[in-house]
């Protein structure tokens, strides 16, 4: 257990023991122990920890909280060095101030366990699937994919750190309506090479120049042989040529972005295996489908109405949602994307994942409730499916919106971004704003090598610590193991503030995992760098007192370890010099 949680757990035992002792002495009535909380006050001048035990016990003990607080504090024994003193405040708060044992323990723990600091067993090895990016393979990846990639990969890393068993997956939509449009678009561009403008381009076709380039590439390699083929054969040949190229390009982009998936899952396998048909049959067996106009429909409205009523929602609330049923099988016999998506999420649960996390664009918000309801409908727990909705990204340069690449004159794609912006900056900056907020990605900031760039600022703190060690090494001073008594010399406010913040690392990881929010960790490590610079400017590391020099070196080493731990977890480089 890390020092912060160790102190909190010990404090609960201390308060519980004090209440029992006060009751045994008759200072408090004999009654059931009240439920109370141990928390960290917003204002550190009020203590490092506080408890509301006195106010929580007012009803049980039938006494004013300030009298209960006095009875508790009179019976508290702080025999351990983790706590220095206790005080009462206001209407009955009890505040605790940490002692030397806590501060030295934080440093000792980090130095002893550099690789595992921040880790916990909070997730108890639960298998969690994180599906993210899952871009349409019919075209290049865009800025939304860039943001989703950074968020998803770093969220999975946080989950692993918090004791979950996270699995990264990319869902490739290589079947269905979008592939038909892809085929029609490729065919039109291919035919236009030979027949010019007499060939009309489909109204709903993909207009990107990448389609034209793929058709031209096929023509250069294979000539006009497809002109004699049937439209079906022609389209199949073009898709078979173009789709693998697009998928390979996506995989290369993700690799360049330092994202390694455990699996690239292809939608086509769900159709080939019969899983899509099976899930439609299952819904039919449960009486949740009907036929209309030659199509098979899913009773989405009925399922969600029942679910929402059970949750206590009013009929008026439900009516305002304007719920509608969904098509599963079209008139032409082809399954819809929704049918395949139900089968895919069923497949995830069937593979043994107990929690599913999807990162979707905010434009999919209406799909969330439908998918959760569909999971309930087929016998799974829809609440085990969690969707992180991600807002749009705007690229900004010189304070102005940027839509086109200077180099290509086309819309900026993920590939273009990674050519212009260091991967370290992209991964870090995309994790500085919560997914549910719209983001302006500042291209100037992303390439800046100064403290305005958050990732540079954090990396510089690490490099600065490395330079401190190199400079002292020239003077023959190297870090040795410090005793608890030597570490207790770190009493300056800047030192104690920095150590207290180091102690929060594990809890920040757990909080980020619980909230599916890796941006908490970029904020944490940025503030850690700030507190280190504050300490460094206030406290001279090398001094006349050898023991104090060593203690401060140990503190520097602890900060360096945690910064490296965070950056390594997020697959961001951690330079020793800058």
C-alpha cells in the first residue's frame, strides 16, 4: 500500500479506537459507530487529513459535534511518526497534520519501487476491453482519430497501472454500406480514367482525392482489363486492391503514433461466422423484432421504454426522447451497421471481457442508449458497456483555424499531423483536455521547445534533475541510501508540499481509471514539475550539511522516478538532457 492510503487507513483505525475509548470512559454514549469519512482538505493550512466523525456522530450520540470532537481528540494517541498533531476546527472538524514518518516513507517507498510506483491492485485483474479509433477504412484518418488514439491508448495504460487487465482493440468496418459506397466510388474513378466525364460520380460517393489516387494506381498496375468485367467483378477487384492498402496505411499510422493494438478485429468476420445472423435470430426468438416493408426491425422503443421506466424515469421524459425502432436487415437482405454492432459487442462479452469501454465521436451520442439497451435485450448487462464521447478537434496556427496542409494543400490528416508535430507532443497535448470538451490543438505550441509546451515543460523537469546528478557527480557526490532520520531533515514548506504531492500519485491513477480520464495524469505530472521547480528555486540541493544534501538528492530522485513513470506509461520519451 502506498504511503497516502496507508496513512488514511491508519487514521481511520486511530479515530475508531478513540471513539471506542471515549465511550468506554463514559465521555461518549455507548452506541453504534457512525459512518465517517477521511478526506484531504482543500486548504492545507487546515491539515493534511480531516474527518467528519464528530458531525457524523451527532445524531447517534445526541451531542453537539464540537463536544464529540473534543471527546475523540482527548482519546487519540499518535504514537506513530506518520502524524505529528491533531486539532479541532469549526463546528466539529478534526484535522490531522502529517509527521516526519510519512514524508520519509513516501521517498523510501518510491526509491525502493521505481518501476511499480503508482501501481495498485484496485482493478483486481478485471478484463477490460478498450476499443478506440476504429476509423472507417475507406479513407485517411482525421483529427478526431488522432485525439481518440491518444485518449484510448493512454486510458488503457492507466487501467493497467490501476490493476486492470486492459485490452486494446481496433474495429475495422470492412463490410456493409460504407464498403459498397467505397466500391462504387472506386469504380466511377476507374472508369473516368478511360471514359472521362461521361461517367457520373455517385451522389453519395467518397469525394476524397485518395479514391482517385487508388483508382489511378490500380490502372497503372493492371491497365484497362476491368472494362470488360461485370460491374460486380470490377468493384470486387478494386476493393480487393484498395482496402488492404488503406488498412495497411492505418496500421502504419497507428504504429507511428506508438499505438500497439492487441487485435485488429474485422467486421467481415462477424458476417462470415454467422454471428450477425445469429444475433438477429436471438432477438427474434425473444419477440423483439418484426417485419415491415420487407425489412426486419428491432423494437428499440419497447426495450428502452421498459429500461427507463425501471430506472424511475417518467413516461413524459421517455416521450420527449422520441425513441424509434431500428432496422436490422434491409429490404435487400443485407444487415445494417447496427445489427453488426450488436453482434460485435456480444462477441466482446463472449470473449470474457467484463467491462467494455468504447471511445466514440460526440456525433454518436444517440447510439449509446440504443447499444446499451440492445445488450440488455440479448441477455447481457448494458451498464457494463461504457462509452466515452469525444468532442471535435480544431487545429489552430497563429491563433487562426487551419484546415489545409501547407505541404499537400489537402485537409490535414493524422499522417500529416505526425509529420509536422512530434509524437510526444501529440500524445501529451491530446490528453490535456477531457474528452467531453471541444479542443483547439495549437500547432505552434505543439512544436515549441519552451515551457509553454506542457510536454516540454515536464520533460525539462526530468532533464533538469538528471543535470543536477551529473553536476554533483563531478564533485564526487552520488546518491546513497538515506536513513529515515536523514529524510526527516526535509522540513521546508516547498519540500513537504512536493513530497505530499508525490504521495498522491497512486490515488490519481486510480481516480483516472475510475473516471476513464487519463487527462488527470497529464495534469498531475505537470503540477509535479511545477512543484519541483518551486522546490529547486527555494532549496539548494548541494549544501554544507552532507545529510541534508543526500536527503534532497533522494527527493530529486523520487520526482525523477515519478515523472519517468508517467511518461513511460504514456509512451512519451523521457530525455536525460535538453
